[in-house]
C-alpha cells in the first residue's frame, strides 16, 4: 500500500482503544482507557479486501434475496462498512 494512502487512512479512520480495570493489591480498582496502536498496512489492506468482497457479494443478490436476510438494497453500503471496522 502506498505511504500516502496509509497516512490518509490514519487521519480518517478512528483509533480504537479498550477500557481495562487495574487492581493493585490492597488498593481500589481503577479503570483506564488504553489506546491501541493504529492498524498496520497489512491489516488495513485485508479489511479493505473484506469490505470490497462483502459489498460485491451483497450487490449480486436480488432485492428478494436481500429481503430474505432482512436487508434492503440501500443497506448494502452500511453492512459492508462493518467489514472494514
């Protein structure tokens, strides 16, 4: 992946983090937010391919088939975007 694409992705993609609870012996537990490192280029590329594959597969379904799985044609982009998270 080209370096400028990675920089753009880092600017526009939200950083993820986790809330953790720390408990020291004899002390109250504290909750802290730890920011994860930004995605590496390989992970970003794999998620992009997953997004593209999901979107293509859903676009190949008819409106009736989409209805059977509880989706509308307008839901395709929203559902596909979940694969990119």
